[in-house]
C-alpha cells in the first residue's frame, strides 16, 4: 500500500504584523480504511497542529485523498517556546506512521 505524503511550509496570516508559519499537507493512498481520516487528524493534533482547512475524499476501499492546511495550536506554540519546533519532515513522518498503523490494525 504505497502512501504519498507531501508537506510544505506556508505563511499564515500574511497580512498581519506577526505572521505565523503553517503547513500544507497532501496525502494520497491507493486504498482507504475506516478510521484513516481520524488517524491522520490525531497525528496532526499530537504534533500540536490545528487543521485550519481540509478536503477529504474516499469511497469504500478505493483511493483516499486528504489535503489540509495546518497551523500551530496551543500545544505547538508551547513546544516552540520550549525550543522545539515542528518541521515538514516531522509532519510527514507522523502522518505516514498514522497511515501505516491504521492499515496494519485493519489487516489484523
């Protein structure tokens, strides 16, 4: 089950004096499974990201597509103040792990 996850940094609130960074997240898989959307959203939440906008499409066991715009929520802001920051690689790895776990759980 090849899953494709691409993550890119984007600037949020570009018209305000204190711009925030966020992520554009694109996910696609050849198969869908019950709970896949929830798994991906939980992975983003665990990183402290709030989903600001999302578009999801899936049907039965066919292709799954998820596109979202995420920004740092309270947990993410606290993590940044403590010296840690979320980057594209961390988001990509967390989403891939969530997909893998959901697919593995469903196969058992």
